[in-house]
């Protein structure tokens, strides 16, 4: 069931000015929605601190912490049953710069997406983007990778769709500022993909998923005439939400579709060529700390 909320604009000719500064619908940075991003950023920072606090002696995979050894995307280990490696990489980062980019993107776009889609849909976009990005990496990249920035690209993709669908009623100045940030984040993400165990397929897959899921769940802003029964004059800005139930259903269907890809597509396994190498990694788990 969709939900509606509205505000009265008494003068249609000054719609853009009134809308851009209205406390309910303005798309400027809003502290009341920062908690959505704050939770995820805090989790990412906590995991990264654990990475720093759990060094691992040299190993062939060049993954030098306990969370990375147990959680990074390693294709062959996924194939032998460690399915959680399609989920855990979304919380792992390859260094402080990688973490900083992820947190900056979350703080910049998270409150906007949380406000536009609702908190539940925001978290579902993040999770679905992370999983889809890891699956894209699993199917195309043989090397071990981490995908901490994948979900934030899904957030950016969903934000972009919301801007496109509501472009007639969104303040241009705010959108242009975030568009510039999106370009900078994309460029920095590309640079990271060439400097460490970060995969461009993770970013691409997450962005595509964020855009598709955003298109299916995005709320819309519409202008309706006010009711003459209330005695009000002007236009009414109505925000229509897709609803949490709809978001959950689409999320479940998306997970099923993504999972089915694993049944019909074989990933590259060059990173770990044989079961013997898997056994070597298992032995490395036994001698984690100095």
C-alpha cells in the first residue's frame, strides 16, 4: 500500500523556490537521516580496525588480516562451500583510502537515499548492491578481492534513478553538487581498482543493481491540485512511497535471480588452481598471529 504526504504551495509560479526550501521535501543534507549512513560507516570502521588488529603472517594470497582471510571473495573457496564470501566482502576494505572513500560516499549520498526511499529500502539497497557486486566479481574476476565500496555505488545508482524520475521537482543546485561528487567517487573507485584487491566488476554490478532496484522501488513526487473542500488554494506536492512490503518482495526476488546465476555460470578459478592450494590456505588459518 502506497503512502502519500503533501505540502501546499500557494503560488504555482514560485514552485521551485518554495519547494527547494521546504523542510519536508528539500533534498539538502539532513541530519535526521544521517543515522542510516552512520550505522553502516561504523560497522565498516569497526571491521577495518579488526583488520589492523589481526595481522597474518605472509601468505600467497596477499591477504594480511584475519577478516580478509576469512571474508574476502576467493572463488575456489566459494565453489567448495564458503558461500558467505559472497556477502562478507561488502564490509571489507583494502586500506584507509578505500575505507575513507566508502565512508565519504555514505555520508554524501546515504541521507538523501534514506530520505527518498525510506530507511528499510536504503538498507536493502546496500545489502543487495553488495551481494550483486560480489557475484559480478565472482563471475568475472579470478583474483581475491574485497568489495567495501560496492554497496555505496548501489546507493549512488539508486540516488541517480530518484533524481531522474523526479527531475521536474528537485532543486537543480543540490543535484549538480552531488553529481560532481558521484563523478569524483567513480574516478577514485577506478583508481583503487588498479592499486589493490578492489574489483571494478563489483562497482559495476552494484551500480547496475542499485539503479534497477531503485527504479522498481523509487517514490515519486507529484503536483496535485488542492481540494476545494479545504478552502486552500495552489498546488499540493504529494510524495508517494512504494512501501516497505514492495521493497521486501523485490529484494527477495532479486536474491533468487542473482543466486540462480551461480547455477548456470562458471567463474574463473585462476586464483586458486587446485584443492591442494585450498588445503594450504586452511593450514594458514592455524598460524594466523605472530
